[in-house]
């Protein structure tokens, strides 16, 4: 199976905006860590439907948003036509010493090989520029993904490790990769962030939005049955007070060129 970055379009931009707006909402505190200054040129790497690019724009930043998903970029352009958005693969950045900062929220756990993306990020920055990112870290959504994989194998479908689309590193792993391309790592944090999902169908919507690649080779009717089983088995653990909560574990880093 091909690595994630070479797969076809998988994103539903409308579902993302309607049911997963928490992704951008949590990113607002990452902007505080970035501390953008008026007039700076910033690359929003993995901009999604553009909400955080727009937040940066309001700081007076010259922002460019890039994302591999055509549907996400189209949606971002419709929402914020005054910002420059383009389709671009995070492992194929071709900027040279162009940005004061590269900002990335909830993207880099999708990107492999991570070292190739980091090389492009480093090359994109001016000397003294900063890289500020948050993404899934070691153990992220493990309760959910372990149960999905258990259901797939229990139904006697093959599950290959290549179907797992994410890279969830430890701080040590990712800091080392950053240092190897030349960054000085000035901040690294790994933390739990239990994240509420929207409504009674929150877990199902999360799986359909983010976890489809895990079900490669599974017929749709079998997938629906598995999701029912997953919801039943995880309800005591992840469903409280009328909503689902995903077991997010995040990494935040700052690197300086």
C-alpha cells in the first residue's frame, strides 16, 4: 500500500467544518505560542479550510496557506478569498529562505517521511526564523485505534501496518529529527488533551473523517457493523455526560533556524 501522502483525496471539507471545528479552535492557543508580529510572512502548513490562516491574517501577518487536500483548499479559498491558498504536499516544499515562521496545527502526524517535511520546512525559513507546530504525539487516540484494529482482525480481515496512516512520535524522536535537519529546539511538550466530539455520533463521525484508511479492504456494510461494535465497546470509557471524548495526546514544538 502506498504511503499516506500519495493517496487520493480523502477529505470531506464540509464534514470537517461542521463536525470537527475543534481542530481549528484548539489551534488558537498555538497562535499565542507563535506570537505573530505585524508584517511577518508566515506559512500555514496544513491549513485545512483556512480558519487559522484567517486568524493569522487578523494579526497583520502576510500568510500563505498550503494543504495537500484540494477540497480543503477550495473551501478555504471560498471562505477567505483575500488570503492566498494553494495545494501543496508537505514533503515537497520548494520555498527557500522565504518565511519568518512556519506554523502547523494538527497536520504533521499525517506526513511521512517526517524528516523530508522537516527539511523543506527548515529550507523555507529565513535565518533566525521559527517553526511552531502541534500534532499528535505518542499514544494519540490509541484507545480508539486499538479497538478499530481489534474489530478488523476479529472479523478476519487482514490489517497491514501500512494501513495505519499516522506518525505519532515521542518528544525525543521528533526533537532528534528536528536537530538532524539543523533546528535548535527551544520548546518541546507532550501532553494529554481529552477532546470532546460533537454529539451522539461524535465517535462515528471522527472515524469517518479521520480513520477511513484503517478500513482499506473492508466492505462498507462490514465497516458499519464494526463501528457499532466499537461504539458499544468504548462507551464506558469514552462516553460521558452525553458526548464522546477522544483520547488525544499532543506534541508542541518550537524550532529556530
